């Protein structure tokens, strides 16, 4: 598990055997700096999922509720499960910047919500609604699995809760199995980091999809590109450093296309680069998020949505699920035209 990075001073002291008078070689300093850089990069990238102090509608409220739900799912709260929750909140980079008082408040809110619902299972849909982004949902399921497995066994109640949570979070069975396996093996932080990076590799694909959306609407201009930049930055899955995001959108908007190119055929080529149906599903969710929330339930009459559904081969049943997931994003977030 990734923990908080030690300071350079702490690493230098360890290398000197605790004696500040000991001279450390240049090679030793370089090695220490390399270790420090590793910790720094890992923390910054994982912390990018959430990070920082408590915010309105903070997704960590529901990350904690997923863990509390797993802890209570079998009706027995094992001290090791409690310790697993406390350890995640205290040490995981996702919770860095969350003070003890704020953490206690979120824990109390989670316990109250589960108590009011009658059991942990009844809260799975609300947890999913509070975690609209794909990477947040993967983190929630993984953390819940780690807490459930903290007592070295997964009993029926815990498995039922994890399955209810999986369905609500739209996590594929194979993905959930990998999350559970890595949680049980103590490799959850590394696995989530890998999934985080994997989702981020799809940002250029999303840029191409939205460039085609702009093209189909006759709005493939800089103003729309700037609006998309703000839109992408508001979605955790699509956010990149400003220069990287600007570059990816610019490349998609300026991509040479054959004379008379059709949006459907161009989208079909994009879909062919996404063999995983889960990736295609989330691309559909993002395009629905871009629409005004009041119009999303009537997705059948949105022209680009119909073209997107056909090109990406999304069933009507999955479209209805995508509507629910799209409407979980804040109504007041910035949106393109």
C-alpha cells in the first residue's frame, strides 16, 4: 500500500544511521532523491483521484460509506475491519488533507445513513450516485473489498454487499474479481494506481469523440474547444494537466479528415479502438453528461446520441443505465454547447 512520503530529511537520517554528523556519499544522496521522487509521483497521481480538504458533495463521503457498509455487512464488526478503515483514512493519499474532525464527521454521516436505510445493502445505489466518476467507483469498491477481507475471510453477508455495490457502481464482474484479489493480497493501492492510469489513457479518445460531436453540430471552433476544456476538467476521469488537456483537444479538433467525412463513420473508427464494452459505455456516459440534464432522459431524440449509440453498439438497456449514471454528475457543472 502507498503511504505518505517520508521527507528527504528523514531519508537522509536513515541513511546516516540516525547520526546527523555522518557524511552521506553523492551516490547515496542521488538514491535518496530518486526514492523521494518515486513517492512524490505516486502520491500526486493517486491523490489526483480526490485529494485535499473537505468539499461540498465530497466523494470521499461515499468512499467512507462503502467501507463502513462492508464493515457492517455481516452483522459483526471485527476490530481488524475497523483498523482497516482507520488505516485507509489515515494513510492513503486519496484522503490526504482530510483532517481528523472532517473524517469523523464523514464516518458519522455514513453510519447514520446505513442505520436509516436499515442495512448496508440499501445504501449501494446512493453510494453510486455520490460517486459518478469511473475512477472514484473503482476506488470505492476496492476499499470496501479491502475492509471486508481484513479479517481474512469473506462471508456471505460481505459477498452479498460487494455484489450489490458492484452492480450499483457498474463494475464488470472480471474487474471486481481483480479488485477483490488485489485487496486480499494487500496490493490495492498499486492496482488502483494502474487503473487510474488506464482510464487516463482514454482521454485522447474522449477528445476525438467530442471533436466529432462539435463537428456534427457545426461548432468545431476554438470557443467550443475552450468550453470542452472546462467540461473535461470538471470530470475526474477526463481531467489532465492544463497543457496536456489543451494539446489533446487541439489535436482532435485539428485532425485532418477526408472530404465529406461522416460523423457516424468517424465514430465507428473510434469505437473500433475500444474493444472493451465498458470503455465504450463510459464514452456514452460522458456524451450524455455534456447534454443539459433536463434533456438526458429523452436521449432518443438527441441526434448525436443516436449516432453515438449506433456507432458504439450500445443496447437500449445500457442506454437507460447510462442516463442514470450521467444524471449523477452535478447539474451545475460546466458543459459544452
